[in-house]
C-alpha cells in the first residue's frame, strides 16, 4: 500500500479550561482563584487515510472531530500521539506541507468581509506564489464548477450564506491542495446549496485526485461523498470502515413502510419491531433482518394494505444508534 | 520579493476596506486633519516662546517632538489597526487561517492592516522634523542620521507593540495595550532630561521611552558621544528578537476558538 496521506497514531488532546460559577460572587472567585477542569477532547484515536480516499468523519456534538482536524492541520499540538500528513509533522508548519493542504471550516471564514471575493483571492494568489494570470484561470475554473462566477465582484458581506461558503471553498482551493480537511462545509446551507457543494467536492476530488476528510452532521453529505467513515464518540474511535458496514454492525434492521387502507392503533404494531411512526394511515417500523420475511407475511395477513415497502433504515437513524450505544 | 508584494496587496486591500464606508472615512479623515492642526498649534505656542527644556534649545527639543509625532503616526497608521486585528483573530479563531498559510505568521499579523487615518499625522511628523532639523542647522550627515534614527525609533516601537499584542493569545482582549502605548508615546514628546531624575531613569531603563525619541534626536544632532543613543539599535533589535521568540512561544498556547 502507498504511504498514507493522513495518519493519526494514538492522537490525544486534553484541554485545560477555567470554570466559572454564574453570578457576581462566582466572578470574584473566578478572578481570585481560578479552578481548572481537564477536558479530554480526543483520546487515543488512530487511523490511516490513503491518497485519494474520501473519508467521512462522524460523531455527535463535542465528540472531538474539530479538535482532531486541528491537530491534523497543525493548528494545535497533540497532548500525546502522532499526526502525519503526507509523511510530515503538521505541527511544524513547514511551508512545503502547508502548500499541499487546506482546512475549510463552515463556521469561520477567511474572506475579507468588506471587499469583493476577488480581493481575497488576490491575497491568496500572492501567498501561494501563483501568478495572477494563472490564478485567474483557476478562479474561472473553480467558479464555474461552483456556479459563483457572477458574485466574485461583490463585497463578501453582501453575499448569501451559500454564496459565501462557495467563495470560501474557492479561496481555500486556489492553491490546488492535495489534502482537504473539511469541517462542516455545508453548515447552515439549504438543500440546493448543500447539493452544489457536494457535487463540487466530488468533481474536485476526481479532477485532482485529492484526499478528503470531511465532517458533517448531514448524512446526505456523507452518503454522497464518502465510501468510508470514521466515527468517534467522546473522543474515542468507535468505528472505522465502509459506510455499509456501519449499517450492518449497528443497525441490523430494515425499515418497513406501510400505507394502510384503514387507520389502526399504534399498539397493534409493537410486536413486529420498533415503531417509528404509527397511529394514522402511514406506518414506519424498524424490523430485525432475521424476522423480516415472517413479519411481512404477518402484516399482509392481518392488515388491509395499500402499499408496503422495505428499505435500508435512514442513515440518521443508524448514526443515532451508534451514538446511543457509545461502544463497538 | 513575495513579502513586499504581499505588503502592497495587504495595504491596498485594507485601505480599500476602510474606504468602503465612505461617509465614516471622510469624517474620520477630517477629524484627523483638524486634530493634526490643533497639535501643530500647540507645538507652536509651546516653542515659539523660546523655551528651554532640560537644557535643550527649543529647536532641538522640537526635534524630539518631531520623532514623537513620527512614532505616533506609525502607531496610528499600522500598530493600532494590527493590534486590534490580532486580538479579534484570537477571539474568533480566524488566526487559524493565518497559521495555515505558508507565510511567516508574525509578518502577516503585524502587516495586514493599514489605516489611512494616520496619514495626516505622518505628514505632520515629517513637517515638524523637517522644520526642527532646519532650525537646528543639520548638515547632510545630520539629515542622513535623522532618517536612519527615525527608522530605528519606529522599529523599536513596532517590536514593543507586537510584544504586547502577543499577550492577547492568553488575555484575548487587549485594548488597554493601545492606551498604554499611546501614553508612552505621549511621554516621549519631551527630552527625557526634562523629567526629574527618578522619572528619567524609569523612562530609560524600565520603559524604553528614552530610546524612542531622545536618543534618535541626539544621534541626528551628532551628540552620540556617550554611546547611549547607540543603545537604541541594540534595544530595538533585542526587543525584536524577543518578540519573535515570544510569538512562537505564545502560539503553543493558542487553542483556537472552539467550533
Ligand atoms: N479550545 C478549546 N478549549 C477548551 N476546550 C475545548 C476547546 N476546543 C474544544 N474543546 C472541548 O473539546 C471537546 C471536543 O470539541 P470539538 O470541537 O472537537 O467537538 P466536535 O466533534 O467538533 O463537535 P461539533 O460537532 O459540535 O462541532 C468539547 O467538549 C469542547 O468543549
Ligand atoms: Mg466541530
């Protein structure tokens, strides 16, 4: 196997944070004698990502995803363990490595707020020593892929959230990095904009063979982009493998959807599996795979049905279970 | 050179951003011109009476004042906007983007902003220095020293300002630093010899005020006999080296705003 593009070896990060009680007395005490608490944000996480791979990085709020990305991009130093990107230690922040990677954050922006996007691009072109003609060429190409060509001359503060995020991506990719770290790049975007960003990332990856590590709370992002997912919970690695395997492992269920001819009480379905929705004409059940054929036969025999379909459970549901279990 | 190009781009962008709000910019510029004129009038009143300060003839004391104005102009032009920006970037975590760029981060954070509001002060400083130099009868060598010493003084104040700005990595909000520095510059308007002795020692060895204006003036006037004025370059270089080391040290404590 080729050398990994990204490597995490027993990565850990402990933060020390000052705690303050609410109110004035609390403030005084806080001022005189601070009390600190240690937060183990990431605890011994290991994984490898091969060049060209796209990996979804999942976990509930506060799981340690952003902290891990910060260690991998060299913004903060691991408390222990080792991070390597393209074989180099990111915390040394060597110019050679910085030219090969990028970090996109859905909730922070590098664009200059009061000026048109092009001004920010000009700064980045100078920083990465891209001749302006070449930078313009790249800008045109990326802007076309993203569909934001028209707004590049508008001040950033006048762009919509979606336009701004796309422009942000453009600015982050002007130097054609080989390794992309994306922290919730679709945060707060509407469905269309999410789709556009997803398509763009896919196209970028195909065109430049880039490696992507991507976090998102929208499962559609992960389903569309990642073949492999890494799940962490409370700083620990829970799962690392193909997306399909996650469903196998944590949700050996199928989702059965019914359309009844006549309403039936929710209680009538409890014995078949987990009832997600019932009470009206529409019913959704989670049924264990082993019992599926039996349950379907019974449903057909006992209810008058307009329609019945069997599907994989929604990924959100599976992820919810993973987080709830909190163990492999 | 890449850094020079970057400097040009930063300043153009930052001036453009400031001028994006036209009305505010015009008002601020106007206020700055008025204030400059007021200062000039104060200077005129003070020195036209032929005062002697700490044994300095008035033309030479005016040179000290000129250096103070110059330093103050750079303070407004560069140091204040960048100081503010550093603490903002620590606060909202956008310092991340600077750290991820293949560029010296200290260069970036101390050069990214320029506030054109400082320009009238710069003109005033240059005018006062020019007039004082002429009145003190500087020769060609004296003028060369004046330019050199002026650059040295600005460099020294930069190093000091940056050193203080770096503390925002821990304290996040550092607006007091701006007040502290500007009162330091204010106290540098007069030759240190005009202050009582304990003060003078304080302004030389604790706060490097002596090296900001009195020392450059002494150099330009060819009074570097005791060697003390030369120390300004040592102090400047020392502070600069220290500010670089301190910045690198401080970044180890930067945890970047959570998200
Ligand atoms: N700079 C910091 N200082 C102190 N504690 C921090 C800091 N950054 C993160 N933490 C803590 O570390 C834990 C992990 O945070 P992190 O931001 O990595 O989570 P996340 O997985 O990105 O969550 P989310 O999905 O909400 O973005 C949290 O408990 C958080 O409070
Ligand atoms: Mg996060």
